[in-house]
């Protein structure tokens, strides 16, 4: 089994055809097909079913995919490590960040990094934390900043800071005091990060609290972006909850007021990487820069 065979397999898996895989690898279609055929001979099973629409992965291909990705990524990282023994002069840094990184002034991380290491290519991927964590666990992303909780069995987690989550409303009495979980369960809620749903870390915390109280939390409206949820709250369409760092960057309506929860709630920002995983020299430096940026944020409570 060779790396070229695994690369051909991964390209065919992602592209869905041997011709597209060959184009991605910069080789002939015959060569790509031969590499996959040799890999199938060695494994003693078919990896793809050939159909009129292209290649359909077999159960064996699904099992092999993660391991093949690990092998190819490990080889690439080994080359990058050797090339960068003394200084970072090339390679790629793949780093995941909070969906709302811009609200924490983290959006210019790439600019800062590029000034220091202009020859390094950067992929900074901003997704909901549960997606970032899953991508780190599978090796698609080397490491990343997330909000806890996330599924972390395969991850090393380093807590960096926390940010208080507040209930927001434009109709609640300003003197009503802290918000109980019972009041939250009764509220007409506008929820954001609709795609992530209840895998979103902040929602998970609140749902856990509601479950302990024998309650459930449901949204009357779900939208994708925090900005949209905020505008709906400002219009009196409902109520929501947001971390103070996000809220501070959005606060444009004096009518929107924020309230603490009766049991204080926090988004904990953490750095995650794969257990026993390897970080390329470039990503190690990007990670250090990201940790410095979090530490410098006003309003966050450091946990380091």
C-alpha cells in the first residue's frame, strides 16, 4: 500500500469519479484507476461501485476513508515539519475558529499571521463549535478555538477564557431581575445558529438545565445569524440569549436590554486539538497567536 494509492482513493472518494480524481491529482485517468485497482487488490475487496453516475463508495471505502486521511495528512505534516525545522518558511496552517470570531476581534488573525510568516498559506475555518471540534477529531482541521461543551473524547482541551451569556429582551421589565430557567422555558425565543440546532454549545447548556428542571426549551423562530436574532429582539418579535462579547459588537438598539441568568451561564472558550495529534510548525505558531488574541480580549475572564 502506497501513499499515492491512498491519495488516488481519497480523490476518487471526494470527487465521485476517476476522471475528476485524476484531474485533481494531475495524472491521467488510467493512472488514477490503476492506483485504485492496486489498492483494491491489496485489500481484497472493492472500494467503489461503478455506476452511470460515477463512483459510489462501498462499505469498505467508508471504513478506510478516515484511516487513509490520517496517513496522507501525517505524511504531509512530516514533510512540513522537516522543511520547517529552523523557521516557518512554507506549508499550510489549517485552523478552526468560533463562528462569531469577528465579534471577538479575532478576524484579523490571518492578517497578523501573514505579516509574520508571509510564505505560509492559511486556512482559517469559521463554523459552529461542534463542527470545528468534529473536524479536529477527524484530522480535517489541525486545531481550533471552540466554545464548550463539545464532544471531546478524541480531543485535548485547553480552557482559555469564559464569557457570560445574557438573556436579551426589548419588552421585559428592566427591574425584573435575573432570569430563571422556568422563565426561559416560557419565553417566546428567537434562536440563532439554526443549522447547528441543539448541538450548539450554548443551547446544549441551557437544554441540560431545562432537562434537570423537567422542562423543555423551544424556539418560536430560528435564524442562522446572531445579528438577525438581535434585530428581531429589537423589533419586539421575541427574546433570545447571547454571550456578552457578541452582544457588545451588536448593541445598536437602546431598547434591547440584557439580564443575567439566575444561575450564571458562561460560554467557555477553549483550544482543542486531536489527542496525540501532530501540529505543523505553522499551526503551532498560529495557535499561539490565537491564544494571545483571546487573552487580550476585554470583558473575558481568563482561565489560564
